[in-house]
């Protein structure tokens, strides 16, 4: 309101402020013009705001929002301590707007090696406040009114509101589950794209496709063939690829994470998004990055310089140091990028067994630290309400946290409004947890099963 006030009104308001009547002026006056912009329409609800609050209020065991409850590696904490030491006092001040030089340098070196190409740290890498900000900058930088953006379902929820806030239209394509062979548990690899259906989504209005491999919430790691299909369509229709690879190091059973930017014709049209929070088990650090060719990154920099401008120097310095360490150890067993997935795979297998024994059929994830479980066998506890506005899995997850103290996230939260009810009998668990937490979850599940089976 102050921003829009003319000189005399501003003078009047300042006078009121100095005579202590300022706050009452605001409480009395009502604006007659609308205070909500087009960008905010339909994006006010957020699954994390809702379920983080429910978990904080009711849960004894929280396998909902994705974060490890075990400590980050010692070398990460040591890197921060070193950055905080007396002689490094300038690390408390601003650094370069588009990324602290030591961090962009090592990221360029690291991704250059992974992609087999020379990267310029000053133009091909930008540091952001978590992967979230990198995503936001991408959509704001590239998507205009009328542009379409293809999103593969299930998808990390923020893609949809970020596209609509930029004025674009999200176009959804679901991964379709195929029944596994008899006697086998379902795997995230059983969820596939239909190639003809995918091709039908591309047209002259398509600006970008969002790829998230390994995928949150399913844990799917896209195969070479699937990535080639997407890449060919991007090249054919001159479409950008926003490649959210925050779980790039969390891949199991010897599977390989393939970077779509390394496929023919893709480097020039892909922005890779990464997160130190996921990579080093420290989600609260909120250090992320975007990697891509200057022709794309220049626009992301424009968004960044006009919004956040600059990320915390000290955290960037510490992340630079730990990336240096990982660069030296790359491919060796001591590397955190080798050790973390090994540890998480054990936790995955443990939770898979526990859910299976309780009758909640798990889908084995190939990557990430999430897994989905089928809740169809639990309908007797939480009866279906026909024609309810709320998807079944959402009501189930709320009931479960309130009545059993176990927090999880409904799968329908990762679908667009029109498709939510098609995929509403799964809930997502995060297994990046201490053994004691997973055991406590198991206790709840087994007790629940006993109550169900005993007369
Ligand atoms: N993308 C995906 C797929 C995620 O799961 C997350 C986790 N919140 C993010 C992006 C955002 O990451 P960050 O915490 O680094 O902002
Ligand atoms: N990526 C995490 C998850 O999927 C956290 C999401 C969030 O807090 N926005 O659980």
C-alpha cells in the first residue's frame, strides 16, 4: 500500500506513524481493489504445509516429508566448522551473485566429468537456494502465457503451480503401472510411459518437459530407452528439458543414473537441477544448483538477480569443500556417493519387508529415499466415502497419523486435480531414517496387523 501511495498520502501516513496512530489507520482502512494476483489463483494449498503440520501434531514416527533423521556425514560438518573459523571471516559477507567461485568451479569440474564435456563455471553453473529455487527460476525464465509444459505423473508437486504461476499450461502424462510377474513384488520399473501417448503431448506450443529421474515419489529410475524416447521428442519438437536430478546419487541394485543431457542433441536444451540437501543428507542447508549451456543459464541468472540475487556464502563454501572431497574419491568405495546408497538400500529392503509383512504391498523403488505402498487391504479400517472431494489416500494418511501415530504422504498429492482419484490407494514412506525409527514404524504396522486379524 505504501509503495503505491502518492506523495501527499505518504506524507500523511508518515505523520500518522510518528503520532502512533499508524497501525490503527491500517486496521480501519480496507482496500477496495483485489489483493490477489492471477499468479496465486488455485495454488494456495500445499501438501507439505498440511502434512508437516499433521506430523508435528500427531506422529510418533514420521516417515512423511523427505529428510534423513540420521546425522549428515562428519566431513560436511567439519567443512562448515572450517568455513566458520576465525581466519575465514570474509565468508560471512556476500559472495558472487551467481554462485560462490569455489563452488561453481568444482560443480563445473564434477558435472563436466560426468557429462564428458567442458563446462565454464561462470556461465554454465548457477547456485540457488535449494533445488526449489532453481526450478522456480527455470519456469519463470522460460515459460510464457500460452506455453505448454509436459509433466510426467506422479510428479514432485511444485512443478504444477510453478508452471501456472509463470502463465503456462501443464500437460500431464501418467506413468502406467503394469502388473508384475506372478509372485513378484511390483517395482518402480513396472511403471512405464506409453510412447505413443507421450508423442501425442508434443505440439508447437510445447516449451518444455520436466523430467525427474530418479523420480519422487515413485523411485523410478528412467532407463536409457525411456530417456532416448524423451530426448528424440525434445529434439524433434525443439523443446527444453528441465531435468530435476536431486536424487542422482540415490540409485540401488547396481542401476545407473543416466543424465539426459548426455544424450545426443540434449546438452544444448537441458537444465540439470541438483541439491546439496539430498546429496549430503542435509536438507536444511538449502544449497542447490542449475547446470546447463549459457544460452539457457543466462535467463536463469536474470531471474535470480531480480529475485534472490545471492545465496548464503558460508554454506556454499562448505559444499564446495565436500564436493572437492567427492571429486577426489569419485568411483572409490570411500566416496559418500557410493556409501550413502549402500546404506539406504539396506533401509529400503528393511521397510519393504516390514510393509509386506503388515499387508501394505510395497513398490520396490530403484532410486530416491521414498517408497510407495498399496493400502487397499486396509479399507476396513478407513472406509471409503463415495463421491468425497478428498482422495481416499489423503483421508487414509490423515487417519493413520491421527490414530496410529505414523506419518506418510498420499500419492494423490503427486497428481494433477483431474487424475488424483485414479491413483489414490498408495501412500509414500521416506526410509532415510535411523534403524530405531524404522523399527518403531514396524512396531506400529505389526501391531495394527494383529489388531486386524485377531477377532
Ligand atoms: N525436486 C525434488 C524431486 C525434490 O524431491 C525436492 C525436495 N524438496 C526438491 C526438488 C527441492 O530440493 P531442495 O530441498 O534442495 O530445495
Ligand atoms: N522433497 C521432500 C519430499 O518430497 C520435501 C518436500 C518439501 O518439503 N517441499 O518429501
